[in-house]
C-alpha cells in the first residue's frame, strides 16, 4: 500500500528554519488529507498541521501558528512543512500521515491510517 518517507530534519539553533518533506511512493496522495504530527520525548504524539487534498482547508495547532506553513505538490506526490523561528519546544520526531478516507479533512490522529517513520528535529537554545 505504499510508503511515506519524511526528510529535512536536523539540528538547528533557536530562530532557524527548516523545511520538512514527505514523499509518497507506491500510492498517490492526490485525494487524501495529509497531516504532520510530532512526538517529543516523554510526550504523546500531537497534531501539528493538516491540509486537504486540494489545499483548500489548512489547520495548525496553536503553538505553531504564524511560524509553520504546510503545503503540498500533488504532481510530486509530496507534502511539505516549512518551519520558521524554531523554538526548543519544537524539538520532536516529526511524522507525516495520510487519512484513511479520501477528500476528508480531520486533525484527529485516529483518522490517519498511513504513517511515515519520522524525521528528527532538534532545536537548541
């Protein structure tokens, strides 16, 4: 059923920017809502951002609003997360995922059925 692979993570200083990418192979993401989630040590996995299949609906968790931008390029079968003004509290493994349903928007973790392996983002003070 294909695979999602995240890339672009790394170690940066506070205030820096990173762009994460999530490339899908073996399946098309064209009709799926795509989301980014993150999990910090000792914490539950949490919602970060999501975007509908056509990009018409976008949602962010409050802590990243104004700093992160989610986008997608369906022709490249890829979704992105542009992160700016990174803070130490953004440190986490970042995962991308697609929903079970096509053309369906949700930020609920349980509605996402296909997950990547994650990419580490570490922000130092």
